[in-house]
C-alpha cells in the first residue's frame, strides 16, 4: 500500500518542512544559549513576522521574498525592545520569573493580534503558488521549495555569522563564559540585546518565508512553539548544530506519522518524541550547548 | 583525656568500634580518576582529618559517602551496613550528615525554620521539631538569631547554621567540609570549641580542612589525599613531616629544599 | 487553630466571619449574572489553590494541570453518558483516580527535570491529553464536545436548575482548597516542599525525600484539579477537549496563584477575586467584538507581577487588610 514513491514523497515533504522547523528553532536556541531564557513567546514573533509579511503584500504589493529584508530588522527591533524593557530585568532571576514573563508576553501578543486582526485566517498569493516541481514521481510545490531554500540559506548565513564574524564570536563567548568574555572587553548586556534581537528576527523571517503556503491567524504561534521546543530540546537547548540536525528529523517524523497513522497525528508524534527525550535524555541528543 | 592513635589495619576488636569503613573506593569522572582505590576507616567518637591539595578529591569522598553519586567500585560500610549507592536522604536517615563547602542555607527561611527542616527527619510533629531546632541553635550559639532570615546572616553564621541544621538530624557521623575557611583567629577558636562540644555529645566527625593548624590540633589522626589517592595516614606530627605530603602540597622543589 | 467566642470580638476575628456570612447569604439577593461571576470566582480560587500546592509551595511550575482538569470533566460526563454513573463517582472518584495515576506518571518522568524543562514537559503532557481526546472521537466525541445528560434537579447527578446550589458547592470547594493548603503549609510536608523549592540538594542532604514530597504535592494537586473539572462540567453542561485540556486553562490556573500570591493560602483567592471579575467586566463592556481582550489584561498583570512584585499582590493586600483592621480597632477605642 505504501510504495517507495509515497514514502519518498513523505520524507521529502518532511525535509522541506524540517528546514523551516530548524530555522525557527534556531532563534529559540540562540536566545537560550546566550541569555538562558526559554522564550515561550517565540511563536508570537513568528506570528508577527507573518502578519507583517501579509500587510506588506496586501498594502504595498511587496513579494514575501523581498519582505524578508523588512521583517528581519523589524523583528530584531521588537525582540531587542522586549529584551531591554522586560526580559533584562529577569535575566538573572529565578526560572519562575523567566518562564512566566515570557508566558505573559505570549498571552499579550496573541490577544493583541486577536484584537487588531480578528481571528480570521489570511494568506498571501504569489505568482508561483500553483507551480509544482515534479521529480521522479514526487511533486514539490514551488512555495515550499522556495521556503526550504530560504530556510537553508538563512540557517547557513546565521551559522556563518556566529562562527565567522567577530560579533558572532562575541556572542558565543558570552554564551560560553560570561565573566571571561567581560574580561576580554565584550559588553555582555549589548550581546544579550543582540542575541534576543537576532533570535526574534530569525523567527520573524521564518514567518515571512512560510507565508506563501501557510495561513496566518493570531494563534499560529502556538503550533510552532511546540515544535520549536521539540526540535531545540532534542538537539540540545543552546546547541546550534543540534537544532539544525533535529529540524529535519522532526519534519520527517511528522510526515511519516501523518502517512502511517492519520491526519491528526503529526502533533502527537512530535509530543511523544519530546516526552521521550525529556525522560531519557533531557539535555538533548548533542547535549545542552553554549552556541 | 587519652587519645588513641589508631592505625586501622591493626585494629581488631576491643575498645571503640569502626563506625565507617571505606574499602577500595573508586570514582572516575570522564577522564579524571577523582578517587582511587581509597581505603580508610573512622572510629567512633574520633575527629578524623581529611586533608590534601585542591582537587585531591576530598569533597568527592564526602559525596560518595553520602550518596550524591554512586561509586564505580568499592564498599562503604556504616555501622557494618553497606551504604554505597544509597541516595543522600537515605544516608542521612541512617545517621550520616554533611555540610557543604559553600554554605547552602534555605535563604528565604528563618534560621529556625532552616534547622527545623533538619529536625523533621526524626519527628513529624511541628512543635517538637521547633523545640529541637531551638535547642540546637542554642547549642551552636545562634539562638539569638533564630528569627533572622538565612540570607541576612553573616557568612560565618550561615556556616554555623549549616552545622546546626545537620546536627538537628541526629547524626552519628558528621562530615564537615572546610568549615574553617576564612575564619580569623578568634572565630577559629570558637569553631574548634564547638567541634569539641559536638564530639563530646558522642558524634564522630570527619573534617576536610585546609587550615592546617586547626586540623592538626583537633584531629589526632589524619588522612592525606592527592589526586584521589591516599598518600599518607597517621598522627598529626608524622603527617607534618611526611615527605610525600609536603611534595603534594608544595611541590618537588620545596621537598628538595627541606631535605637540604 | 483555637477558636473561642472571645476571638470574634476583635476585628481580626469578626471581619473574616462577616465576609463568610456575607458569602453565605449572597445567593439570596444577588442577580443571576453576578451570582455566576461569583461562582467562577470561587471555583477558580479552588483550582488556583490546587495549582499552588505544586507550583507555589513545591516550586514545580506545571503548565499542564488542565490534563487533570479534563480527566475530571470527561470522567464525569462520559460515565454518565454511557453508563448513567453519577459524576460523584465518574468524575471525582474515577476521574480523580485517573488524574492521580497521570500525576504519578508525570512525576516519575519529569521530577528530575529542572525549571523550564519541567514546565515544557507538563505542557507536552497536557497537549497530548488534549490531542488524544480530540482524536478518539468515537468515544469522546472529539472536537464537537459532549453535553452533560440532562437529569433535572439532582444531587446524585450533581445538576441543579438554579445557580444557588452550584454557588454553595463552589464556596465549599474554595474553602476546602484553602483548608488543605493551610494544613499542608503547617505540616512537615509543607516545610519540606518549601525547602525543596529553595534548595533541593541541601534539602536532600538533611534527609528530605524530595521525589516523594513532590509526588505527594502533585498528586494532591491533580486530584483537586480533577474535582474542579467535574464541577465545571456539571455547571456549564458542555465540555470539549480544546477548553478543558487547553493550554490557556493551564496557564490560567498558574496565573491566578501567581498574581495573587504564589506559595500562600490566600494568594489564589486574591488572584481569582481580582482576575475573574476583571475578565467578566472587560468582556461585558467590550462585548463580543473584542474577545480575548481580558487575556491581554491577564498577560499584562502576569508580566507586571513577575517583574515588579513576584511574591504577588498579597503583599499589598496584606498591608491594606492590616490597615483596615487597625482602622476598625481604632474606631472602637
């Protein structure tokens, strides 16, 4: 019943989606790696990115691929602003404060979106949305393919930033040993702001990338935050390589779950894997990381 | 008082018994052999000193005895019973309590409540625990500060609080981890007299210490560790002049210098 | 607690007593809508107390208590629907037992996890329950939800035609929650939970079996929350997985305790008595066009409390209350 083509199709779909999961989780893991805060509002940054993309398209006819140049900086500023005004206060406080502050931010953002944009589902239309690439019996929709490529390119650029540029190295230094980084003349507070800004920008840009094939609505972040937790924790919170590796793993697991079990089961598969990881290897496959 | 000099290999019946026996205890962390085939014993009512340079594995020994982690091999016998592998709360129920190198009080609780937490091990009754805690606080001379929050106590008082909390669990064996660090002369003397008071109550003590003059005066028997291995054991005077001990602490050059 | 007649002559005694008497007589003169608001206030105080035991005292931040709530709700409704079993048994006994079993599994799997990991794992468990009940529509009716079978006025089936009986049950539940919390706080378990919350390693070094203490706290919380779920089902007559197992509900349990005063007996009461009316009236004024506005207020309060007053509003309320008592005793002199 499940021939090799269907199976391959599922795996390919999983990888395409997995790159998206990797990218958005990358944002979460960067924020945790540097600032040690698990951002429960991360999905909402994605949501804001999606809404921004929608309006740039609806009002200014800006194609999502170009909109990324706007949503990236926009979300960077929003993230940095939220850090400066709110998160900074609890960066050194208890887990309780860190968790419930971001939970509160999530609540507020979700419902402001609900208030302003209503609960309707919106989407953008692109010139290529109906195009499909057919390869050896497998069909890949263009928006998804472009989304995949965008995610891969962005992930690559961010890794390049973190491992090759001075600022990126400064971030990793602060993540690994804040005191020593300070002795080397790095301003940790500034690095924290940039880390949160960057993490948020990544989430926002992911939102832009997926707009061509996803609907936006106020609670869209909730689905993604769960996947972010799953991917980031399984890879190892704060561990860049781990996150990049686990995105496709979860994408494929979700795909196969839908294929073999049923339409609703994607989420359940994700959760079960997450719970198993938390029970047997909470630090993640590659261990908790400092970027 | 007569102090017995004990070399445990020769101990066979008669006199005080061995409260704690550590046999061939080993623990490795990744590439580091933290404790290496350690053998020693503590007898009842003695104050046994455990010294050695930084990183010698002394706190690890405490962690192994109390069950913070299980040993890779070896046995730990307390009152004849093998306790290796028990969890920390279980070793405490059995009568072994320890203090931490850096005091770990319950910061948001009063001193009284801190000690009550220890007292609750032996009674579920709140009033009884409270009375016991007050008694112990008086014993360590913190009675007047019982209603002060732990985080507002001085570092020295926090350490005293830690000892009080441990005493409230009615231990037979108390493991003190660097209680004297950073104390001035007067504080040291107070601590020494408190420790003697504890021993007089019938509690056996093993003390990890860096403050050499204190440990030399308190303990009649001392064990020296270096890189997880026991390099010397015996009377204070003998330890002080033991070449291996000097080399471990001060390096080869000093040892040569002393020889000349 | 020694209570003598004398103790009621001072403000400290008669003020709470007056409150209690007022509460007892409210159904007689309060209009239906306001009575409904009161019922939700009392009820959420109760489930807030339940969360407080594990989240406030033990410091284990659960974002999945709705899992227990839903079990109590579905236990009550499904067992009445299929087997005509009273919700006292179906919901409280069986649903409650299921909740305790789930709490044991959760504890076994998750107590080793620190702060955010524990929170995320409870969130995951709550969501798994929600998705499971959504998925198994043949038994649970899935997303459509299920209605409580109509039994008229029946104590056996925990259904009443007027609001007053629900009110008194909710009041009893809140008082029960407060009482159990108070008892725990004063007991050895309570002291142990606070110790574990502040420094688990130090607690274990003085003989505290932290796993067992936390498990007891979680199981009590689970059972009480399940009772809450049963009450909710019987009061609202309709349940669906997205609500009773929802993350929003889990967050609200925590919110009520945190805003009011985490780790205190009165905290959830204060939180509920503040938040629920705020929500009702926000929704009333801004109407159906702006659903979810109250959640902005909730979220904002949570942020404000966490940032500026993490011990909760009980700090101010306590002071206000003391001042009020002083005023009254001053008046008498």
